C-alpha cells in the first residue's frame, strides 16, 4: 500500500499565472512552458508508473538564468524540481503539481577538455556518451557508463551517482567527478570539490553527488578522464546452476582479479534478449557470466588466462572468448539491451535496483523465483555481479490495475529482501519517489533525521525537489503503521540502519 | 554493519561522555593513538578516547570489504588484509604505531597511491562505504553500508572522511578493498623539477601502471604496480635504475610515513595540493613532489600569504602541515557561502559545538 505522494494533484491556475509572470521578468521569451499541452511531455521520467504534469516548465540557457529562476521561486515559495534527460528510473524528476520543473537541457556544452590534466569541464546537459566521444581523440575516456549513456546527462549522473557496467574497476560518478558548481535553492552559488585531489573544509562534494537534485542545482561539472586501455576482451561462460555462477564470481574476486566488468544474466534474461539482439548467448545455461579484461595486449592475455582458469575450476561449462571487437560488442549488446528487450516481450517492465553482498546472490535469486509464482508475474534478472547490484525486471501490464498492484508489491518484496540480507534498496538508480518508503526500513529514525538535517542545511524551507530521496519522519511513521502486522515489523530480527 | 554489532558497554560510556559534555558545553578533544594530533589547528578539551571500541568486525575477502571498529590499530588491519592478499587502496600514512582506523578516516589523509592510474587509487573517502558515528547528542547514527554500490540516503559516510572529528566520533567503518598487485617495480631517473613534472604528466596520460611518484633533489622515483606483463613493459619503456624490492619497500614507506631524509628538517612544512599538470611552484624552499605533481611538500622560506597566494593561482590550496604556525590557520579559508553551509551542517551534527572546536577552522562553530 502506497501513501499518497507529496506534490501530486491538480494545477492551481492562479498560482501558475503569477509564477509565470514573475519568471518572465528574468527569462527570455520561449523559455517558459505554461500550458497543459506544453507541460504534458514532462509528466514523468523513465519510471512511467508515476505521472504528474508540472505547474510550469522552465528551460534556462545560462547559469545566471538558472540562478534567477531559483531566486524567483524561492521568494514565491514555489518548489523546484530539476531535470536532466529524464532517463531516471526512480522518479527523481517527477514534477510537482505546485512547482516549477527546471530543465537543464539547454546547458549542453562541453566547455573544455584538458588532455594533459585529464579533465573535462562540462555543462550539466552534456550527454554521458558525448564526453567519451569528445575525449577519444586524446586517447582518454570518461569511465562511468550507465546503460542509458547515449541519452542520460552528466548533470543527472551527478544527481544519481550513476554507475554502469565498468564501475567495478573504474568506480562510480563519485570517483570520477572532481568538482561541481551550482546553486542552492536560495540562488546562492556553491562550489564543491576542486581540480586538485582534495579540498579544504568538509567534503561537500560527497553530499552533492547522489543527492538527487535536493541540495544543489548543478550547473557545471569537472570530471576526470582516464587513459583509454589499448584493448578489451570479453569472456562468456555458461553455468548449469545459478549458485555455481555466483560462486564463480566470488572465486574471481578472491583470486585477486578485478575485471573491467563482471555481469550475470539468468536464463530468463538470456532467452528474453537473444531473439532481440542475436548475441550468441547459451540459452541452455541456467546463467551466463560476461567478464571483461582490459589493458595492453600482454596484460589482457595474462588476465584472460587467469580468469579462464578460475572459471573452469569454479565449474563453468562452455567458455567463449570474443574473437574480435565485433563479437565483444555483440556479447555486450545483449546485456546493454536487456531493458529494451523487456519492453519487447512485455507491455511494461519494472526495473529494480537493489545491491546485496555477493555471497547472498543465490539465496536472493532463489527467493525471487518463488515471488514470481506468489505475484503471478515473470522476472528475468540481469545483474552487475561483480559489485552485487541486481536488476530484476518485473514484467507486467500497466493497463491492468491488478497487474500494476502485483508488480508494485513484487518490487517492494524484493527491496525488503535486499535490506534483510544486508544490502541496500538502491545501488545506482536512486531513491527518487519510488523507494522513498523503503528508506524507512533501511535506516533507523536518528539516521534518517540526520539526512533531513543535511537537507535543512542546504535548503531550510525544503523547496528543492521536495518529497524525493529522503522520507520525512511523518511519512515513515505512516509507512510503519501500514506495514506492521500483528504488532511486529517485517523482519523484526534485523539490525535497522 | 549496524549499531547492533558495537560493544554496548563501551559505546554507552562514550555516549555518556558526549552527552555530559554537551549538557555543559564542554569541549571534547577526540584522540586515539594521537599520531596525527599535529594535523590541523590545536584544539583544547577533555580527551575522548575511542580506542576501547576496537576489533575487526567482518572481513570476507571475496566481498572486497572489511568492517572494523574505530579503535582498531591500522597496522593490525593492514596485516589482516595482507594475509589475504588485499590492501586499502589509499595507502594511508600511520605517522606512528598507535594509528587507528578511526583516526585514519577522520584525518582523511591518503598516501603515495592516491593518484595511481589503476584500480587501487583514490582518497580515503573513495574507499569508504559506511560509517557508524556518535553525534554531538550522544546518538549513534549509521550511514552507507557494506556494499560497493549504494545510493540510498545522502553519502554522509564520505563526508566524515577528513572532517577531523568535527562532526562526530567514528565508531565503526566499512572500507572497500583492492587486491595487492601481482607485480611491482620501482625505478628512478635523474630529472630536474620541470622535466620530472612533464614526464609524470606524459606517463599518466597513457595507460601505464604508475602507482606512485616522488621527486626530490633532482631524482624522480616511480613505482609501477599491476599485471606482470604491464609492469615489465612499463619498466622497459621508462628506463632508469631499478631498485631492489627491499629498497623500494623502504623508500615508499619513508615517503608515506614522512621518515625520508627530505622530511628531516626544521621549519614549516606545507602541503600544497594542485590540479594535475600544474607548473612548478616557484617558491623558495626545498620540495618533495608526489602524486604525479598534484601534491607538493614544501619547507617554505616565504610566508603563509605567499604560499597560499601561489597555490590559489595554480588552482589549488596550501595546508600548513607541520612546524611553526604562529597565528596562521592550518587550512586555506574557504568561500563565505561554503563556510556558512559547513557551519550549518556542524550545528546539526554537533549542536553544542563540543567536538574538536577550532581544529579545522577557528570559525568552524557557529
């Protein structure tokens, strides 16, 4: 059962007119969208289960216009919801019925690439993939590669602390961003981090990255670029049991190997994507592992040999090493297209994002199998196995209210299970609106109060992306009441944190 | 990791000390081994010693994560990791045998591997996955967790790294680990400062397995870490004199622990942190340069104003690390808007302003 969300409802037309007039004084004409037809395309992000048209949409083109929007909204007491490319999977940029949706899409320039310092200075609307494309001529790349990288923007990546397939070796957004510049809700300019490797004072950058647009509206990002490895080679290994595949993942890590990527797909997932992509997956295997080594020719040869030996010893059946770059890309095409493939075989899909300690993998996958029959829905699994980040894809039909209800409950059950085994409800997609209730389960009240305190320090009136990322104490109290059965919390033996 | 794994009696005692200090607004000086008490500004107050809260709580090598209580000695932790072929990616300095996990996190200092090009690199905060903290009300808070990817809630754990105890007392932490490199080799070349900086920049712009650099007195020493083939190839390409494994281990330990001859001097030692590929400092005084040029140690002959001005010109900052300080603050002042935000954060975590007052900035409390 979901408690009603903050910021949903109908538009107050008088407030819309007043806010629009105030914003028109600081923005050029054409930067404000204020009719129902204009605002409708912004009613959701990539989590389409939740929709709410915004009161207004603004499209500033400069940093000073962003600051001006914030000052105007601040003085009117109007909430602001920042939005990048709208590819977020947790409803982090779901609009507010009484608020302004602040699109950063027009701030889309690569300001500078410094090949010797190995940095790129970017506006927030630069697409993730465009960074590596621009850096390629210097032999450099930007490492985090979320699967939405052709569309998602660096501003959104900063908001969500995005990961991707290669973050096992190269880290998340937090590890690859040196500094950000932006504005608080009151329009005050803030810089966090620096081009140097540390900054005096508290590390505010750690708070801003992954804050889901609730602390600062980021208007400039300085990222570090890495030298592009000469070569990457991918292995594909088949396993007749999911448990064996999970043990093989642990064996690779225990052998002291940190592959560039280490991904798992279960049989339901390979069978779902194969007709769509023709990746050449072993459809008889209960699970496959994709494992990538990168570096110099000699380094890659050495690592591939070691990985192969570990996989064999761990009980892998067939092992294929991609013979060419084209074959390597084909291996990955299946994995990277898992979400679209889900969209092909089912009217709708709901992508979960829990992270668990790797040793719990077999237990969790087994439990998800059981939930498939409980909720009467299929759920193929793709999995960033190396870092324990699960993406179960619940297949459902949004036109069938009962199917939606079951998908929602299925998702909640998976998230609560992730907490139970010592993991987290979100590895890289963010809390947004989607997992707001689960934060009540994952953290105890004093820790949640500390999150609210952080928010107050940046935005005392709580106007920047309200209702997202961090639940209010009241919300958790309501959620707790709804989920207490017979006086007991679910999983009463859990340490709550 | 959670409050439940902590030793109840010990944390209750620490919490009581905090609550009682807060009630009478009495300052507390958090100190365990005291190995880094020189770092930051002097602070006065009743000592709070978290060393009883010690021990490795969980270590599963195949998860690449360790959870340890704050009072665990850093040396004990590192030897437990080494037994399983793993290590902390950030190669923290101990500055004495009493160094603890909590102090290492609160100081936020990383060693020679900080700017490495490979998987083992980054600062303290980059490896920090979760922290359990005793705040200024005596409440135990737990942030983050034990998994690599976790975006639930604000990343308060990483905020704690380098906060010098001014937000709370670290009780327990979970850290990401990396495997020890399969091969390692150290070599050195005669180069002047300018040439050494250029050389480091060139190496680090290509995928060479550089894991540390140190330049002083006309000699650049570089450590290579990684796959056997990669280290061998780099060694052939770089040239120079190869050190024996034993000599290399001694050399890097002396850089990390500041026991190298360079550090055997009187005067004021500055830690100047700069963007990659910055020009020579061009300030008077002997220098030691690490992190491919991004970290410059300087026994400055000029005053604080000159050092800080030059660091700022180059886009960095200068910390007065050791030695005579007079009335100069240890850290470069930050912009007013940031100072206000920091004060507000501190007021939330430590409302009575009792934790290490003035250690970071004279105006750190409100």
